[in-house]
C-alpha cells in the first residue's frame, strides 16, 4: 500500500512508520518537525520506501497536492500540549480541529478511502465509570480534550458522507523509546537539574494508565486487521495503572539517586483539565487479539534509560508539554 502519515517523525508516528515499512508499504511522512525529528526516521538511502515531506497540515494547498495517490492516511499531527490551551486558546482549534478538517478534505479530493486517527483518553474529561468504555458520554474539562472529540466528530461525518473507513483510537499516555514529552520526560529533566528534590504537580496520588509504544503499535494494527466497521472508536490502553508517586520513585531508581524529597504543588489535579484517574475499558481492542506485553513499571524503566542514553532528546525542548 501507499500510506501517508502526518506527524510521522514524532514519538508514536515514527514507530508506526517503522511497522508500515516492515510490512513492505510505501510511506510518505508529512511533518513540520516542530515536535518530531528526522533522526527518528530511516534514511531513504537505507530504505527507498520512505519519503519525508516537511510540511504543515495547516498549509492546505500543499497538503492536498502531497496526498495524491494514497490508499491510507495515519493522522497523528496535532498539538500535544494538553495544558497549553489555557494560555493559547487558538492552538487546539487550529492544529487539532482545523488541521484534521484539512486532512479530511485532502482525503476527499484525492479519494483516499481510509483514515487512522490518534485521539486521546482526555475526551472523557473526568469520568465516573472505571474502566471507562467507549460508550461513556463525557463532559469536557480541557480545550485539548474538546478538540480531540471535535476531530473525532468531523471524521465520523466525513466517513458518513464520503464512505471513508475510519479508526479513532483513544489513547492513554504512551511511553517508550523516542519518548519526547510527558511526565517521565519532565521528571528526568527536573532531577538532572536538582537531584535532591522533585516537584510533582498535584498531590502525587493521580492514577494513570500508561502503554508502551510497542504494545500500542501492535494494538493499532490488530484493530485495523480485525475490526472493519465503517466508523470505529477504540480505546487503547493498559489493563493496569500507576500513581504518580510510584512512577517518580521508579524514575529515581533508574537514575541511581537516593534521598530525593518530593515537593507537591497540591490538589488532586496536576492542572486545570487534568483527570485524577485514567483507566480505560480495553475489552473491544482485546477482542481483536490485543494484550499488553510490557508492564507499566518495565515501560517506565525502559523510557527512563532511553532518555538518559539520548541526552540530545532531553535538550531538544523544555519541560511541561503534558505536565508532571
């Protein structure tokens, strides 16, 4: 197949590209490299099935021209700054809603029949049902979550109007190699700056589910192969969860530190829009053969080791993309 991947140079996108290439597909990565890295992708000199186009999904004309002749779109390009929408109320609208609309229009014009979209567990706001199923009717608590849910709705409408098969995956937090933002990233950076004290947003009792990127990619491709409705909304997470204090302790152990003092900012949420408990019902994806193989603890340890071995990634951007 010829596959078009927006945001394909990012953490998750580059692992999806690896799997697409392993399967023998031709892949074009379309990425503005604002949070992705060309370093994550194999060189065309090594694998001539890949091509990188440096472009923004908000550049509508360029996107339409670039997408001609493809059979499948993976749409990962998005704003990933969950907290940033409070300070910049335009960013989620532009990058997550308008950007997704541009991708869908480019698909319509070029007759691309299938899309895979990376949504988020943040669409559930603060649910009161755990594990949270796909059928839960949420109230929104963040502009980021609202933008992801709006993008899902746009995709569903285009699926109905133009016979596009769609997969909308609601992710928990992903961890693993090439990880470039989030709580583990922030903790490592904070501890490198001050190995005696670690600031933790909230009270440290927030419970979150984390999924290793190897398991996540496996889940996506299992779903595409085995779930074939016209419109598919699918939770993708881990059957387990971990509180933030335990996660911090694992990072500290992997960094070889001792007697680190925790300093909490207070409150059950790390920031406005943060959900104190994220635990998804993954029975739907499990029915397609999915089962996470990497424990959350092992994933946190592997992620920490990767960051310590790749200092350039820690130096590439500031802390706080998703908060810690």
